[in-house]
């Protein structure tokens, strides 16, 4: 298989959790897998553990070294803000075309699965003219849309789906990853979303048996194959 872009309805919804789960799934099967999280904000080189690139590197079984961090996340910013704001806080600007070129090079150079994690939601600004949506359009790879199960997620998922499909992107799956402490049961959210979803819909519960989570990643891997 080739690349898949893992996007989300927002930040903290489960994109990295899904990417890391897929990485472990492919590795358990002995299949080649690589990951790219080109842009990361809220990153502190003095304390990388727990950051998205560190979580992805650990799932890949690689050391969290400055070289590996450079490779998996070349654009790292200190402030926990949108990429455009985090870059501006360091008197920098993100070169959108350079991000596109780097991702294209990674896609062309991967023999196996390449999981590309976006940043924030689908329309987070990267610079003054581009959002994550523009990056997804430029790369034109299959997408996984990850969402939480918090109250309010229905409109966020359906708005994101609408935008993605209007731009004729290849939406392979919508994953609802259970939000900690959400007042709405995951199954109820999935039941309502099923009426409107235009891509296969998967639920990832918390505190569920490992075999249940494994089955979701197995299904997801088939959808992106
Ligand atoms: N289904 C889940 N089960 C357990 N923990 C989860 C699940 N989904 C997300 N998380 C946890 O929630 C937090 C936020 O998820 P994360 O994947 O980092 O979000 P994002 O990448 O979209 O910002 C992380 O600590 C992650 O491990
Ligand atoms: Mg993440």
C-alpha cells in the first residue's frame, strides 16, 4: 500500500492514537511502515517525551533522538498554537511548498505504509494563505478522519466530511475515538453518525478489551489498503 493522511476534526481527538495503533498493527504483521508528522506545535526539544513525534517513533520502535525527530517532524514549534501562530511566535513562517515537497518525497520513497499525521483540525492555518485542507489537496492521498465522541462532535464530523467530499478527496474512514469523560455514549454517537456518514464509520472505545481495539485497527488497515 501507499500513504494515508490522518486528519481530524480538531486537536486532541485521537489522530496520534490512531496513527500509533496502525503502526503497531502493521509491525505486528511484519509489514513495513513509516510515519511522518511534518508539523508539530507545542514541542519542547528538552522534553520530547509524550509529543506526537515521540509517540510515533516509539510505536515504530525507533529511538527518540534529535536526528529521528528531525526526520519525522521537520517543522517543530514551541508554542502550543496553530502552526501559523506558533511559527510567527518564533519570527518564522512555514514554507507551504516545502512541506508539500517533503511529504511527496516521503511518499515516493516509502515501500509499505506511510502514515502522515496532519495537525489540528482540517482547516487549521499553516500560513497566511494555506490550511491543512490545502495540504491534503496538494498531497491527494487517502484520508482517515478522526473525531472525538464529546457532545458537539456530530456537527464537527459532518462539517469536516462535507468539506472533504466537496474537494473530492478520498475519505476512506471516519474514526470516532471515545473522548475521556464524554457524557454521550460512544455507541449512541456512532448510531446517529451512521445516518449521515459517507465513509465507513469505526468506533474506538476506551477501556475496552485489547482484541476489540485490535479488530478496529485490522478493519482500518483494510480500508486504507
Ligand atoms: N480510543 C482511545 N483510547 C485511549 N486513549 C485515547 C483514545 N483516543 C485518544 N486517546 C488519548 O487521548 C489523548 C489525545 O489523543 P491524540 O491521539 O494525542 O490526539 P490528536 O493527535 O488528535 O491531537 C492522548 O493521550 C491519546 O493517547
Ligand atoms: Mg496528534
